């Protein structure tokens, strides 16, 4: 019964419960950098874990999986600007120098701007949200953010030069006034939807279940191991906002011989109790009201359910059950916000 709290207990809670707003897979992008001689800035935003390939070189030298600048000789320092996947409040950072041993950036400082309609320019005002912090070789460096405002862009300064393998910016996306109107995906990661617990996630990347777009391959989604005992697999989600669900979309893209036989959903309104990231929440979820009765699933297709959705009123949490096991690429829970 893994919960986000019990996974990787040595990692700060903000990194286990926050959404990586610097995820390229969610839409974060590189805007500019003072230098990208050895490795481009966009690699720093990749969702995959950094790799080291022995003996791989390119025209500029050793190939590195991250952002790496050349050695500065002018007494200055390098910096880069990124656009977050969504405007949001930052909870903390993971500045990883994985595989950077003699070429890591010795220190980092992070500033923020926004929310901006476009990219920053010379007139943009920057606010420091992470003061200078030392970095070491080949390690993850977790830093809490003490600023509680909402931002859309970050400027990462390294002192004086060097490389960062991955930058992860854990936070909470904020729905703007436009997104709050009409029907929206209440479970989308970019709208604040989060995975709290699951029965199994042996294959793939379960975080991608709430990502935008369709899966690019069978590893781009949630897949459980083959079940050899009675029962079924499940996942508990916190919606990005309290709302009434009116349409459910279950996408089994690329899952052809390993899709679930059927699925059903349960839901509850816990607005008065908060997230409840505990084992008690998982136990309680077994008794939540039915949001959708079991529906058959097929291979490699988008399944849309609207008439099958039960009107429960406002809900904040959903339990997604698949029987008996298998893989689902994307889950969408469309509905309208309720205060």
C-alpha cells in the first residue's frame, strides 16, 4: 500500500507531494542561457534520470546529460532562464549534479518573476526565492523555498560556471481566472491534481497518468505488475480543486496486450479535512461513493464516459480502480469548479 509519504522517506515531503513545475514533460521550457557550450539548457528540464555514457563525446567534448557551460575566465558567472510548466507557488527545489564530478557548478541562486504573459525582458523584475547555496559533486541538493507568491519564470544563476544535471522545482500550480471557467480537467497535474497512493506501480512512470497529451510509448503511463493473487489494483488522487465531475476519459494508448479488463471510480468530498496524506485515507477510500460503475476497457484507445458518471455533487478526491491489473496511459476527470 505505497503512499507518497512512505516512498523515498529520505526525500523531503515537498519533493514527494509537490508537482515538478520545471518538468519538460509537463511543458516547462528553456528560454535563454548565457552559455550552453558543453550541454544545452533543455536537458536540465528532462523528466528522465540523468545518465552517464562512458566514452561518448561530441564536437565540444564529453557528452553530459544536463546543462553545462564552458570555463569562465572573466570573473563573472553564468545564468539561465526557464519558463515553468504552469504558474504556481514553489515549495522547494532539487538541484541535482548527478554525474558532474569535476565540472559541477559550485553554487546556485534562483530568482523568480511573474506571472508574465510572455517571456522576461530587460524590464522584468526578479525576486530572489533561493539565496546563494553551495553545491557538491554528483548529488541531489534539496532546498526549501520560503517564498509563498506565485511565479511563471525562474532565473538560475551558477557561480561561476559548470554543470547541473537536473533542476526540479516542486510546487502547486494555480488556476488562473480563464481556466476557472467552464469544464476543465480537475485531475490534470497542471491544474494541481496529485497522486497520493497506489497498490502497485512496477512499470512505467505513474506520474505521467495526469500529464498533458497522449502517451508516447508504453512506458509513458501507469502500469502494474501481473497480479497473481485475488484482487485488483488502484490509485488514490487528490483533485486540483473541488468540483463536480461530469466526464471521465481513460486512455490505454500503447497498452495492447496488457490493458485492464475494466475500471471503475469512487469519490469523496474532503474539503473540510484537507489532503489527509495518511494510511487512513487509503483505508477510507475503499468505502467512498461510486462515481462510475465498472466499464469495459479495450487496447490502445481513448474511452470517454459521460452518461456513466454518477452525479455525486462536489468531490475533492478520487479512487481509480483497475481490474485486475495492467496499464493506463492517461486519466482525465472533467468537471466544473465548486467553491
